[in-house]
């Protein structure tokens, strides 16, 4: 079974790192006192969320350039459909969560900065909208966590039960 193109594997693992760091920053923030530390952690969360959004755009461009991917092997159609739907949902959340977070910051009246540049507001400041966006952002994060767990479980199932090489397709090639 052929590995996926290197660019897609690198983008996959960069996205994983950014999602994990965004989650770690916000979860750590909720456990700490101190205004400046909490602010720094929130900014880190925002930055890594926006990195996920940027990586999503790069992934779509690369995916369109790569074209049809090599087959992952023979799987029953329900498994292929479930895997496809899970991937679509993961991609949708990887673009939706950062946009919800950006809109949330805008609705709270907080500017969003990346590398010193201030991004435009997505919505006008509105306390009620901010409350709704915060709930949606949190709910979407929980759904993403559930899908990530399902994704990991499926990869481990392929590796240890099916022994079909699907997981190995995503690992970097070893240099000889």
C-alpha cells in the first residue's frame, strides 16, 4: 500500500500539533489565575486556532493539486462511506472552529492578532451573539474531540486488527 504524498502527511501532522496546542492552551488557561498568564494562553489558543485555519486552506489547495489519492485497500462500502463522512466532518470542524473563535472574539469586542497584524472583525460587538458563539465554539470543540477519538480508534483498528497498512501510510518514511 503506497504512502500518501509527503505534503499531505506533513500537513496532517502539523494540523494535529496545532489542534493539540490550541486545546492545551485553553484548557491550561482555565486552571490558572493571573490576568497576564491567562491572556497569554488565550492569545496562544487563538494563534494556533488560526494556524489550523491556514493549514486547512493549504491542505485544500494541496489536495486539489494532488488529485486522486492511492487506494487505501479493499474495504466494504459501509466502512468507506463512514470513513469518508468522518473525514468530511473533521474537515468541516477544522474550518468552523477557528471561524467561530474569530467571530467570538469579534463579538466580544476583542481584536484578533496574528504575528502583530490585527485581523478584521467578522461580526460587530454584541454580547448576546458572543454568548451564542461561545456555546457553539465549545460544542463544536467537543464534537471535534469525539471525531478525533473515533479517527484514532479507526487508525488503531486498521493497524492492530485489520493489519492493512492504513496507519503506516500516514507515518513519515524512514530514511535509509
